[in-house]
């Protein structure tokens, strides 16, 4: 393995040579977050991918995020340093299954969480992320909404809308494991802490939380809240960003088991290799990309 300082220097030099931007999701390992040009949640990273003027995007995250970047910026080279970094939830629904749903509910609009394949997005009317799911559903004219693939996010959205929400039965294997008992135990252990959880958590966990946010929503809230301590109900990678952005505050993971193995497949050597080779490249065939782009751009066009 190459020495860390050398790797860091090589990454910096190649970024310049290639006119590349490194985007990293909040769940990436600390060393990757620390070399990224932007660290954020799915929505922030999608917006960045749409607006960057670099030639290359190195996407440190999972496949659907890099696909979204490639759809929004087809003229750029988008590379995913860990070729096999996928989101298991995104694989819980196929484009064919969306088509069947649309035939069964012809009056319903279809909302695809960004954690889906490009093919699934292409069959949907609009995308959403955990940061804007309620606003996306409320923006639709239809009174009935197919919401896929996350049943927990669908149920969370249903709390805030009068529309009929029809959930698909997918879930995040990391957030699904968190329990209401863990929230109760964390409250006993840290009675002064605020409990922040992600909307991919189960309803029983959401019921006991103080606030529900996307990953970057948690960072913004923790920095401005008067609370000094927080229990964090999401993937543990976020703790690095929380500690960095909110110095002096203390963060406890709701569960030490909340690790997304796919988000941990990217390391500095993989980033360097990706910059050297401009591979593994992520591309989306233009017929699929064009339809998926419509769904993503509808989401991005909504007021913030
Ligand atoms: P955010 O958009 O809140 O960062 O969530 C992404 C994700 O994969 C959650 O598990
Ligand atoms: Fe997918 Fe869950 Fe990992 Fe996010 S944390 S990438 S939703 S498996």
C-alpha cells in the first residue's frame, strides 16, 4: 500500500490535471470525506452534480448516486471508485414492477426515491430524497401516490399529507435494524441528548425521536440547536461530519451496528486509482437517461 501522504498528494495533483471534482456522501469513511470537494446528502450531491463545471466527477458513494450524476451531466465522466458499491434497497424494485403498479393504479402519480435504478426512475413521474419527500408528494396534482421503494419513508410521508400514499415494500437494511428499544435505552443513557433519526427508520423509532431529518438536515440542526448532546439514528459515518461541523457538541450513535458496508467500500487508494484510470465509469443509456432525467429535474425544480 502506498504511503498515505503520497496518496493524498497524488490525489490532489490528479484532481487538478483531470479537472475533477470529488463528491462524497455523508456515510463515507472519514479519510474519504476529508479529501472530498463536497460532502453531503443525496439531494446536495445531486444538485452539485447538475451544476459543476468540472470534466470528471469522482463519486464516493453508491451506484444510484453516481448514476444520478451521470444522468444529470451526460457530458461529464462520472467514476465510482468502488465498482461494486450498491444500495440493496435500490434493488428491491424493478422497472417492470413499476409498470405493473402504474397499470393497477392508473390515476396515481409515481414518486421514486433517488435510491432506485435509472430504469425505475425512468418509469416514474418525479424523484425525491429524504430531504424533500413530503414537499415532492405535496407538489403533485394526483390524490393517489405510488411511493417506492422505501416503505418506511412512504409511511413517514403519509403522516404529513392528505393524499393516499401507496408504499412499495422495500427498506434500507441498515435503518430497518434500529429499534424503539434502542431509542429508549439511548434516552436512559443520555437523558439530555436530542434524538435525531433518519426517515428510513421504522415507524416505532420515528415515534420516539425528537426530530427526523436527512443526513445533512441532521448536521444543520445539530449546529444550530441549543442542545449539546445528540443521539444519531442513522449510519455511523455521519458522526464524522457532525463532529467536524459542530465542534464542542457530543454525538452518540443510536446503534453501533448501523454500518452500510457498501458505503465503506471506497477508500483513498480506490479514489486515486479511479482518478488515474478514469474507471470504473458509470454511464446510463440515453433512452433511459432522458426519461429518468425528467423525473430528477422535476424534483430539482421545486422551490427549496
Ligand atoms: P440522505 O439523502 O439523507 O443522505 O440519505 C441517503 C441514504 O442512503 C440513506 O440511507
Ligand atoms: Fe442504501 Fe441504506 Fe446503504 Fe443508504 S444506508 S445506501 S439506503 S443500504
